């Protein structure tokens, strides 16, 4: 395995609850009240819809996709949902720092270093909203590709917190058979003081509507046993996936970083004096922020 290259789950499509629109000559993120499933091909008009998007919309009310039947590829909750505090360079998309609230990996003038991570609110390096939680949920839709995943990316605390809790709870109640549970991504809305009582949307994870908890857990255990009897080694798959993710300091590169910056950030959120951080002259750049 090539060192320094993170081996992430094979992605065959995207799931989003927003889009990028052009306003006054600028491309800006805009939230939506429904899911969109796309391919990995992007044109000037946006991401090309995946055939599953239209197929799943056919039986929805008002043609709005607000729930998606899925399974997850791994039994380990932390392999299905990857979440960190992350600081991307706004221009290049390069990940400059990523941490878990205790430690971080950061580009500095001395190269890559492991440093304390106090979380964005208490970190001078990631102040002014430059460092955000960044989560990637990997799921399977349909049975066309047994190892291919669709990825839902988010910088929202509500989605990350809810998905993390659900994955751990379902892992516990199913006796560790998370990969065989029949699950469903569901879009939920709420309003807060910060949103000025306007609705905001986040992603939740539930059992499929037609399954009770007892039925879903029974199915998961039986399916898990059937896979094992057939020679499918889920434990080894989880182990190999973990090793691949740990093969590099950062799990994502510039291309993914640029997508995240475009979809979840806008120029108006940047401080007036913010500049692209050059790791070779870090102290001078921080002094300007």
C-alpha cells in the first residue's frame, strides 16, 4: 500500500441537501428541503443526477425526496461516519488542519505536526469560522454495487451529532450487526434562535418505516449469519477499511476540499483580513487574521 495515500471507501455517488447557485457572478451555497442523489460528474449547471434519484422520487409526495432506504458498509460506527474539525484553505482546497478536539494534524512551517486541538471556539488558528466540523457518511443504496458507497458530506453540527448517536445506538441494539440493519436516511427540520426561527434541515438515521425494532434486529442478525456462512468476512472488511483510512495524515485531498469550500462556505463569512494560509510563513499569516 502506498504510504501517505488514504484508502477511503469507493464512492459512486453523492447525497446532498443543498446546491450551489450563481448569484451576481458568484457561486454560493444554497440549502434545500429535500435530498438530491447525484453522480460524481459536475457540469456548469451542477452535479448530474444519479438514476436512483428519479427512481426514488416516483413514489414520493410532491416529488420531494425526504427519505432514502440505505444500509451502511461497515459494522464499526466510526468507519461509516468520519467526522473531524477541519480547516481547508479557501482557495486551494488543501486541508491545513484536522483534529478531534484533543489532538490535530496540522501543516506548519516545520512540516506536518501533531498538536493539541482545543476545538474551533478556543483555537486561534481556526478562528473566524475557518475551522468547522466536517463529516462524511458512507452508505449503500440498492444492490448494484456491493462495495460502492454514496457519500453525504456536511459541516452541520445537527447532522453530525444525530448521525453519530444513531449509529452507536443501532450498533448496540443489533449486537454489532450494523452493516445488515435495514436503515433509512430521513430529512428533518427544526428552528432555533440562531436561525431566527426559520427552518433548518438536518439528516437523521432511522430504521425503515415498515420495520419494527424487533423485526429489524432479527433481520440484521439472520442476514449477518447468512453472510458469514457464505464466506463474507465483515470483520476483516472493517479491519482493512480502518487500515486504509489511517494510511495518511489526511483522508481527503484538494479536490474534495474545493467541493466542501464551495458547498458549505461563502465569501461573506470570511473575515475582511483573512488570507490563504501559507504553511511556510504561518506565524505571519496568523498575525494578519
